[in-house]
C-alpha cells in the first residue's frame, strides 16, 4: 500500500452460503452486486469519521459488473475495493471479487456513487476531506 489513502485496497471476506446459489448451481449474479455494495459500505464505515457518517450516506448511480468465473457452494470469496476518480458529485469505486482458495478473479465491478445529505435526503458536496480520502486524482 502507498501513503495515498485513496489508492489503498480495502478487503472483506464472505463465505458462499446455500442461499447464494441459483438454479445453475453457482452464486447468483445479484449476490455479487450485494458483495460490491457491502464492501463499499464497510470501507466507508471503517474510514469515515463519526461526524461524516452522521452527515452523509451514499447512493448508487451506476453499476458495471464483468463476471469471469463462478463461485460455488463451499467457496469463500475476497471482496477487494478501492476508490477511483471523482467527477462533480460522482465518486467512482472499483471492486474485485476473488475466490479465496486460489485468488482467481470471479468478477470485477465499477460503481458510481453520489453522496447524500442525511438531513435533506438530497445529493450534496461532501467536503474536501471526504473528496481527498474517497477519490484519487485523474
């Protein structure tokens, strides 16, 4: 990892549960999306101050996911996320989902998030510190 917090990777792990499996006997695509959102949320909770967490929430504007291999019953996955660039009020975030046993890339995602003021429920400018911590220069 570098000294630039915006370039750091944040990881969580999840076991594949029976409820994650679809009729094709592999993890359903919607589960990957849930994992992408869980990793972003946990990164925010881990890195944001208490004041920032009380003031801001994030909503998804766009998800792009590429699926490369299937996760299956009994697997454990690593969900790795990091921040990308920010344009206006759209904060880019990248995520990779890997099978823990062999580090094989299962899916990768790019998501655009928008900060929302929790008092008003409206999009807001999050402040310079949040921009610096949750985005990187283009």
